[in-house]
C-alpha cells in the first residue's frame, strides 16, 4: 500500500496504518500466522488505531481493503468511534467471497464448531494469486513476498465469513446514517464478490451519502492494477475524500 499512501500524503492526507494480527511483520514476529483473534480483537484494534491517528479539528476517515474492508463496514455498524468519522472508504470488501473461492455452508459451519474448541487452529487457505491483479509483475511480487502466507485460523476465518454475511442479512440496517460511504469493487474480482457489495449498497437506504463505484475488468487489488488503471483508482479515492473534507 506504500504507493497509495505516498499519493495520499502528496494530496495533504496524513495516513496511519497497521498490520492485522497474524499478518505482515506482526504475524511473522509473533509466529501467529493467520491468527487474527477474530472480531473480538479486530474491532478494538481499529478503535486503538483511530485514537492514535486522530488530530484535533482534522476530519478522520477510515479505509479498508478486502478482509479489512469487511472489518471497516462492520465498524461502521457498531464501532465505538463510528460517529466521529468523516467518511468510510472500502475497496473490494469481503462481504461474500466470490464464487470461485466461496466455501460451502457445511465448511463454514464446521469451522464455527471447531473454533469454539480450537480457535487458533491453523488452516491452509489456498487462494490463487492470479486473481490479485491483471499486472503480472504485481502477481509475481505477491508470490515472492516473504510476508504473504496461506494460513488462517478457525476463529478468524469463521468470524470473517459470518460477519461479512451478516452485513447482507441484518447488519446493513446499522450502518451509520450520517457517515458518508464509498464502496469500490472490480467486476472481475475472483476473491470477493462485487454483487454482494452492490446488494449491501442497495440495502442501506438510511445512509444519506453513499456511492458504489464499479470498475469494469478490474481484479481484486484495485490499487495494484496496471499503472494507468491504478492511478485512476487512487485519484478517485483522493477526490472523494477531498470532496467530503470540504463538505
């Protein structure tokens, strides 16, 4: 995400980011690959990050991608600081997995049952890196990144999938009406489902300022698509945030 943050900085945005538990340097150093602690840990982690990033008198935005996008949407429903946000931006959020990667219902139920007994049990998650980007160099970087691993845990995966689905079945009603929302998705995303994002957008009528931006032919990591395309995406984020700072 560094190239995204650099563009944000040049636009005058201060950026604060952190590793999800079990991922990045955090997962490697703690040797807890894929162990997120579930939503019980992830939601307070977002609150802590917002507290650290807050600047008096400066609008505060929350952004998340993929699993992080699902977390951010749920935070917008019940996070303690949600009403202090000037806006929420999510890219390719995990509301539902795309059909090629969607687990069977029995698999999710099994993960839920096992997670009560062994929440930290590691499970290999075999997702094809070909869904990441149309830019082959980005796929190669992903494949060779020593911090990328193919593991999840029973608790983390169960929470990830069930809380995403809850956004469609009932929790959409809890999205904060006064917090502007931008949902972005590529229509050829093979990891998270763009139709689920659109369904969520259509359902949350109470949100007064909302936008769904579909990017034709784009894959999962919108910000890592071929150069000209990623520029369009990042510029779109910047323009949306700037418009809502002024608002």
